[in-house]
C-alpha cells in the first residue's frame, strides 16, 4: 500500500511580510517574498472599478477578499492584513440565495466591542458554479471573481475526455477564461500525443503540459497567475492541483498525498482556499470534484463545443436534432471522420442535461414565487381579521 505525504497547511499569517521562511518542494529553506501591505489589495485583484463600486458603502467599512469560508464566518485579507469575521445581518439575509464563497469581495466593518463582520457582498464579476449534490436544483458557487479557470487532468491515468468537457462547460459558464492543464508529464511517455487528443476535445482552449516536480514546471501558467489576477483550479482528486499550487507558490503551502494503490486519487483538499503567490497573483485550490452537475446554462455547452455548433448551423433544417434528419451536416461530418462520434454523443448528453436543469430550475423558481405570494395573502388575511 502506498504511503501518503501530508504537509501542514501554511497559516494565513505566513502570507504577510515578516512571516517565517518555508521550504521548496525539494526540502530546501526559502524566504517568502510577498507584496507589501499597501499593495496587498492590488495583488488580490482590487482595481478602479471595484473602488468605484465600494464608494457607495459606509465610510467605516473596508474592502476585504474572502480567503476561506467555514462554519459561521470566514478568513479574509484586507489592506491591513488577515482577519477572522462573521456575517452581518444583510449578508445572512441574502445567504439563502447568494452564499459567500472563496474569492468574494466583502465590506468589512470593525465594531467597538471587538467584533468584525462582513456587512455586504460586492457584486461578482465571474462565478464558477455547479449544481450541488442532491435532488434539489441548488447552485453551488465554487469560486468567485476568477480570471482563469484551469481544468486540471492527470496524464497518468489517461485523461477522462468526458469529464474534461463537462468541466470546460463550467469554465465557460463562469465568465472566466478556461484553460486545460495536463499534469504528471514526467510520468507519461506519450504526453504530446495525449495532449493532441485533448486539444481536439477542447477547441479554442489553451492546453498546458505541466510537471510540478520539475524546476519551472508550472512556468507556462505564470501569465494566468500574474499580479492582480486569480487562477482557479478544477479537477478530480489525485490530479495534482495542490502540488501545482505548491509549485506556483515556490514552497509547500498545501497538503498533498500520493495516489492510492488502485491508482485513484486521495481526497486530500477538503476546502476551497485562496493562496497569495509571491509574484502577487492569486490561485484558488478546490477539493476534488466527484460529481459535476451543470447549473442549466446551455450557452456554456455551446462555447465548449464550437466545432459541433458550427456544423449544426450548416444543417438543412433549422430545427435539426442531428439524429437521423436528411441534410444534417453534423451527421455527415461524423460519417466522413471529421467529427468524432464520441464528441457528438457528449454534446447531446450535456445539452440535454443543461436544458433539463434549466426547466427544473425555472419550475423551482415559479414554485417559490407562488409560495411567497401565498404567504403574503395569508398574512394580509390575518391582519384584516385582527383589525378593530
């Protein structure tokens, strides 16, 4: 049975100037280089647009970015450093439909009794969202205000193209730029051939070959994690996301584990956490995703399958279902070998799922609206009965 390598997660305070030195992946002592406190907000992604939006809040509030959400509150970073806060009344009232998550910007307020609260949640520019596990069609935001979504797939074992396409749909739906990161290049003798297959399943998306254990193995991702930019990592357990975070940070900041004896990944990361990099960028590590439910946006499917969509526009009939209709350009491309039949099947499956979840979500919203008006009606009737 394989042994696991578990490392203590670097506390939030170690991201700030004056923190103790850490170690690099080879065990050598290194000195953490982090932005000075006055530049901390800019490194976290604060810009002029956010500054203008924040001007509408109370003058005694400060902007802060959520590093990690836990039960009852969150760890955040503000211009004066890290804070532990709880949710204010307005945030709690909106939490049923808009729960704060890692990457959010909040309006932080210090109270005379020593409490620190988040009084408001700033509007998100982007949001990586999936359908939460269970029967209820509830959306779960995995990360907010992300610039790039990296879909991480290991080369050993071979990448799961169906899972890759599903995660790319989430990436396109988020509003951020999706890229593909293939890890464990040092273990795959035919990495270039596999990368070519992956590129065909991800048209228009950058594909990066990465070996986090080699020097400079994550250098190709540096542009996506530059100062002021946020990179989020999505993928299954064992894909090497936490190892990739350590490579980008230049030291061990996340716990990692070896693969199990059957080759499957271990569920090591149990929470979503924002990590500030030495160059000033930000990376969000997420737990391995066991299930990825689409939130119901067909636009993400269209963006992830531009080759199929382009062929569909050439069909004889505008309402062609691409199953057995005459003059179907999509089926003709499959017969000629220009389009992989597996990819067409994946497109059909994901599109049906997205449309179904959209109908289900709309039905839930209509039911909630009817229930709300029933409550309003009952309250009015009770009020009329007790009037003198």
